[in-house]
C-alpha cells in the first residue's frame, strides 16, 4: 500500500490545471489537508514530465487546458495504476472518452469537503 498520512491523505498530489489562480487555490487547500507535496502542471507535457520524474499518489486533472485536453495524462496515470479524478467547470456535462466515463469528477469550483473526501478515498467509490 502507498504511504499516506495518518488521516488517509496521499503524501504527493499532482494538479493539472492551466488557470494559475485555481491551481494556487487547489495547492493551498490540499496543503491545508496535510498533504506534504502538491505539484502543479499547466500543460500535458509538464504533467507527463512530472509523472516521469516522480509518480504522484493521486492526481486532479482539469479536463480542458488552454489548447489541449488532459486525456493523455489520464492514460499515463491509468497505465501506472495511479488514482486520479477529473475537475471541470463543465460538471456532469463534460464529455469524457468512454474509457474515463466512470472516473470520479468534481465541478469547478468544488467544495473543500468534496475535495477532502475525494483525496481521502483517492477516488474509490466516488
């Protein structure tokens, strides 16, 4: 089992988000939960680089980045069996590929409680 903090939180979370304000908000909130490392990537290339450098224990993926979608990151995480969830301003209307249709997703903005629950469960049964 992956190491986790005493409350079940992952120790390292990757946030793939192209809006710097939203990324900083996620980072501050997740650090507030006691997560030791929160890494931010604004592009698919940067996210894949960070995953290659050190696979995270959990990832939050904004579906729509500036000029791309995060599905290549999702595919890599799935290959590595790293749990992840999508975060999107489109909510339930976000069109996800069939392979990811059952993945957990949070709306943007999301409540602190919903984010905490997702990280604690690492997307299981979300």
